[in-house]
C-alpha cells in the first residue's frame, strides 16, 4: 500500500492488506482537503420527487445525490497528493482521478475520516471476485479519506437510460454477472441492502463486463442469521416486507427482490413499480402486481416472477438464480399457450394484472 504525503512525495508503508481494518495501521495524512461532494443516503419516508418517464432516477433518488439547499459541488479539478480529482456530474460523491506520477486513471470515493474504515471494511472481508471492484489505494486527509478504485466506463442505470432496454441475450450475460457478485457477497456473509443498477459499473469500453463497486451501505452479518432492520434505499427497488414496518426482515431475500427489479428494468426498459407519488409507489409494491409485456421469453418471465414474489421465502436465492435455465436457453421463444410451458415453469403462479398497471404495458 502506498500512502501519499501533503508535499506530493510518496511514502511507502510496510506491506499490508488493501483495506486495513480499524486500528490495524496508521496513515500519513494530507494537511488539508479540498471540498468534496457528500454521498447521502435516502430514507424511504423522505419526501420524493418523481417522473413518470420509463427509466429515470427512482422517486427520492436524484442522480446528483445532493439534498435540497446543499452547496454546489465544485466542478474544477482539485489535487490530493499526487492525484488530480474531477467530480463526476452524474455520480454523487465520485471523482475521476488521475495519478500524475504513473498516468493511471482511477475512480475516487470520498468519506469522512470518522466513517471511512467502516465504509470500506467489506472490501477487505470479501475474497477476490471478477465482478466486484477492488481498492487500489487510500489517501488520508485531515477531514476526509480518499479511496481509489479501478477506473470504470459508466454504470448500468446510465447505460439503460441511453439504450432504453437490453436484448435478452445481452441481458442474460450482464445479469449473470450481477447475480454472481451478489451470490458471492451472500456466501461471505454480506447483505448488500441498497442494491440497484447504479451499483454496477462496466470495466471495459465495450460494456460487456460488470463489477459491483458499491459496498459502503452493505450489512456484515455476524452469524448465519441475515435479519436486518435498515430502511434505507431507493424506493423503486425496495421490497414489500420492508414497507410493512414489521421490524427485521431477511436481508438476502430483500436483495433477491432487488435483483428482480434490476432484471425487469433491464429487459423491459422501465421499473416494474413506479409512480411520481411515493405513497402510490409503495402501495403498488405492497400489492406486488406488475405486468410483463409481450415478447419476453418464457424463461425470462419465469425468472422475473421467481424473484418478484411478495412472500420472501418463495423467492429464488442469488445462488439459485445462477442455475436458472434462462441463462442456457436460446432466449428466442415467446409467450405461448400455458400447456407449452415446462413442468418446472408451471410452478410459477400467473400474476393477474390490475387495471391501473395496464397503463404501463
């Protein structure tokens, strides 16, 4: 690990893991920090502004991440040690970073000093995985910690806004990587919680390889019990049991619901549940009623229905998603008579579409 001093010179510390746990090692610090953007999280009961368009930031989750009345984010470059930082307009709290010594381009996340070790702890606990980002470097300032990750080529949400929807064959390849990363986290005792398309970014210019770059809001489990009670997240992805107000819920099963929302959005081009009014949106999610447009393959429909189930225990796990036949099919079949569906797919209940949801089909 390399830690940078305020003069721009480089001081090499003794070998240590990429992410130190609290109290493991000391860092040299910069004398001062440039102002940076905060990365706030949204509570489900906050007032929200929405848009009925097909794929826009979900109600209450503005892409800028800034709260009303917050000071403007500086747009010019700033210097932290040997790095030049430039804020990314559509990704809150993130900066494009240039190592002025090596010329390497990176991504920088900024945290308050009192929080950064807990925020990055999950990175050090996870075994390496090709679909999960790795920390490259950490620089500490007086008030801020600067965490550098590999460069990426944009997030899935922005990608879908530009292409509207993804053909099934391409979606299967991308979604498999998403489910693989989530399954890896679950196996390591990590529940992602605020799981959404923005958390996955492309690591190549052709946009064929995805990686999970957001572990800051995850829950690290202490045992086999995955019960959590956190109610933070983006409303479009929240599961019905979280909205019930019943206290704790299964974090892994809530993640499975979010996977269903992500898959639906990828192949359909809009959220399965959306409304500019948060109360109406939450009512739709509680009912769990959504419509599947014509043209989707039987197996894609099966997988979506197997994830977007109101009863958490009936949802597929992330590991079970990976062996779903959708990933092996040609994905050229379309919805046909019910008797043509295989016996395995007949177990998926048919969803009755209510009148108000017909407006979105």
